[in-house]
């Protein structure tokens, strides 16, 4: 059996880049996709993925399993995820600490909830159910926050650490979400990152954001429509230094998608930082 | 005080859903009012609404070209209010949009529009359908003539067809899909279309009423001979040999599993 190359820095897979994505060769490169866009019976989408997986590692990053809903994940959706995972054998599978489906309706966003003890029990059970069906651990991502919400029993980093302890899940640290959330809620991103259980982090996300058109710089939006901002790069370097190891890292861009070469330039920057982290790890 | 998780999600989902949710308390509870008063609340509301709108724009590109961006967005927002997404797979969202366009007052007089919307929908269905073997002309040519009538063929999972008796919806649709000249003469007559996926991409061609009937009969499980008889019953002049050849060439049929 062929050995899998280690995941370095990857990119979100966009349909307009399918052909170029297939042909690209770069150290550590991998591709992430939303399983929702491939939950179909057959056809070109699945054919593209099956071709791509012969050349590059893939990661499935769900946006609609709704793990923080006060209900179990939809059984048919979980089954589709399991089938897709069996078909493309992804290196990573991840979801969000958020909810989006409720009473048979889907709200296309990653919605907040009070991090109370009941929510912890519910989400822990939901993650366990998913991991049991998939036969593997999934990584849970910290979402972007825009609201001051009452009723939290837990800080987010402690809540995530407790989910790791209870379910054996991994974490996906979205550094842009940390930056945006801290800015919007008036906290310090550095404090959040220093408290984050880095030992459990299987993947890092980096993305761009922009200021809200109405409220300006007081409200930042996790828009994925711009290059990664310099303060987010600085936080990323801080995370790698504290982790003392290279962690698979994804550049996300979902709107205003530029030519692939521009995204690759950002990816190469992350890849360089990962290589440095790796050599430091080897030297220590 | 923030309520129990279920009540929290009931309240927030109702507040964020375009058009609201049945049974939403008015005025909202104090905890929800406190959230809605913050600038960040609109971020969620806008993201939810925009996600639904973007999905309909992507799934009904021809309708959007015909209506123009503003009118389309109005139709889409009205649709989202009564038929929000039920599934995270937004590429499948909007199954009832054609019927909505037939009833929504600003588009109700555009009698050709629902047919064009159905063709947009059929494209999505064909694109996403399961893979299956194609029944080829060679496969039938290899059969002795007396066996042909007993042969059971089914529509391929990616085959979709539509007959519109009153409007040239196929020509309207394909002129936009293929960026053909829009000012060419357009005889106002009934038309049908066949969408298939013989290789990786969705393809389309014209199909007459008899061809649509023949496919319907195959879908009901009839062997070719009986399907042909039934088709001739409703379309006495149908040229069945040519029709069958067209369906096979287009990749509309798959061998039935015995």
C-alpha cells in the first residue's frame, strides 16, 4: 500500500479550478470540499472527485450537519456523508460547533447557541453518533461570532476541550474566525489562542474577512472573499510556534474567487511557515 | 434569561427565516429582542437570506436571464418565504420554483416561464442523477428482429424530458443556454426537449410529443413492442424507428435489469 504524503497547506476546491487542481503538483498540497456539494447519485461531480483523489489528499468539510441543534443529526444526511467518505477516503473530515438545520428546515449559516451544560451533553452525543457511523474521529471548528449571547456556562475553548475529552473528536482551529470573533465581541484573540487546546488540533483554517458595509470596522464579517489579512497571518505564526509542530492548514476562499495562481501564492506562504515549523520540531 | 436549547433554536430560527416561521410569538421574547437589537444580528439574517437567494440564482440561470436580475430576485425572495430549503444540499434547492412562477402575480401572465423553469430544474436533476450503463444502437442491432419487441429498456437515470403543448419553451431555453441570437424568428408552437448525460456533461435536443410518450411507456416498464403500440395509439403518425434511434443516440435509455 502506498504511503500517504503528509498534509501541508491545502486549498478549498472550487468548480472553476477542477482541471487545474488535478494537474497541480506542489509539496503538501491537498484539497478541501463541502460534502453537501457532492451529495448526489452520480455524474460529473463525483467523477471529478474520484479523479482528483488519485492525485491529492482530500478533506470533507461539512457545513450542515447541525451538530449544535437540540436534535440528532439527520440520519439520511449522515448516511450520505458516510457513503462519500467511503468513496473518496478523505484524509480529514470536519464540521462546525454550530447549528443550521432545525425542524426540517435548513438555514444556510452557522448559528450560535448558549454554551450551557445541556448543549455540551447534546453536542457531545451528536459528535459521538457521527464518529460511530464514520468509524473515525471528526474535527470540530470554532465558528465566527457576531452576537453577545447570554447564558453561556462555558468559554468556547473550555467547551471545545471538554468535547474532545468526552467524544475523542479532534479540533479545527479557524484563526480568521478567532480574529473576527474577538474583534466583534471585544475580547483578545491572543488570549483565546493561548487557551485553545492545541494538542487536539488536526487542521487550521485561514481566510479573509471584511468590514460590515453598514457598521464599518466595528463589525467584521467572516466573508471568505479576500486574501488572508496580515493580523491573521501573525496569529497563525503564533499558533504554530506554540504548537511546536506543523498542522495541516487550509486557505479558504468562497467568493470573489481569484485565479488559482493567486490562491496558490497564499497557500505557498502557509506551506513555507509549516516547513519552518516542521524543521523546528525536528530540531527540538 | 436565555431559554432551553430547543426554545432558543425555535426562537432564533423563526427570527432568521425569511418570512418567519408559523407560531412565532409576537412580540419576540426578551432574550431574542436583546439579540435582534445588536448590529451582528443582521449578519445572520443576511447570510441566511443570501444563501437561499444565491442557490436559486445558480439553479435557475435561464429564468434569471429571461426575467432580469431584479424581477428574478423578487420572485426568488417570495419563493423562499413559503418554501425555505429543507436540505443542506442547496444545489437541489428550488424544486417547486416553476409552479411558484405560475402563481406569483408579477410572473403569472408569462405562461411560457414555468416551462423554462422546469427545463432549468431538469438540467439539475440530470446533472446530479445516478450513473448507469447506456443502451446503445449497437446493443439493439445485435438482437434478432423478433427479439426487439420483447426488449425492456428503461429511461437512463439522467434522462429527463418535457413536452410543452403551447409554448416554444425549449427554443427559449436553449437560446439562452447556448448564447444563441435572441432575435431570430420564433414560431410560437408547442415543443419538447430531451436532456441526457451520455458522458460527463448534460446534453439536450428537441423531442416531439411521440418521443416523450415513448419514454413514458418505457418508464412504466413496458417492453419496446408494447411501448411502441401505446405510442402509436396516441400519436398515429409517429416514426418509431427514427424515435428509437434518436433516444439511443442521445443516451436516453438503459438496459433494464432482468
